[in-house]
């Protein structure tokens, strides 16, 4: 368990050094708007979910901007995980959104500007997964139990 937490801490520490360029900061709202529009265009079946989150995205992005310059690992992790818990945002949807922000940053600013958003894409997948596996290990649970439970719930929802 300690090794998994150590790897998560390393991911967070690596993110500390990734700062948005002046171009990204100047164009943040446009990059975000274009990413949302692209996500809806590519997945129209998710438009209701994405539109429900648009108001949250603005607040989330402000919180993400506040992380610039943070060097406290637990504060950083808490802020990222808050996106999923407090704002009730699906990590997969958020990862797709931040990946599209990276694409928009490339179009607007340049290749290296995508790194700021891709770091958040990685953390959007890594932190919830690491939290999940750490919790299972802490509770000394077999990792297949929640998977089988979730599969059963999915089956019963048909």
C-alpha cells in the first residue's frame, strides 16, 4: 500500500512543476469553451451530462487555477478529488474534457502547452483509482469483490 501511495505522490509532485503558459492563461476560457463544444459534438448522447456540468466546470477551473504554485501534496490531491466528490463529476468525463483542453491548447498556443492539461488528465484517472485501491487494501478486501458487485448491479439495472 505504501508503494502505491508513494507513486501517487510522485505524480502529484511532477504536476507541481507544470505551469500554464501566458498563452494558456490568456485563452483559458476559449480553450475550455471549445473543449466542451467538442465533447458535445463527439458525444451528443452525453450532451445533457456535459451541459449539467458546464456551470460546475467554470468553478472547477477556478479551483484548478488556484493550484498553480501549490507544493502541498495533500492539498493538491484534495483539490483534484474534490472535483469528483463535491462537484459529483465523473472522472472519465473530466479526463476526456481535460484531454480535449490539451488539444485546444495545442491549436491555440502550441504543442508544449498541452502538458498543463494532460497532467490533469493523468491525475483524473490516477487519483480516483489510487484512492480506490488504497481503500480496498486498507480494508483488506479482495479487489475482485467490488468488481463483481458492480457487475451484478449493472446486470440488475437492465
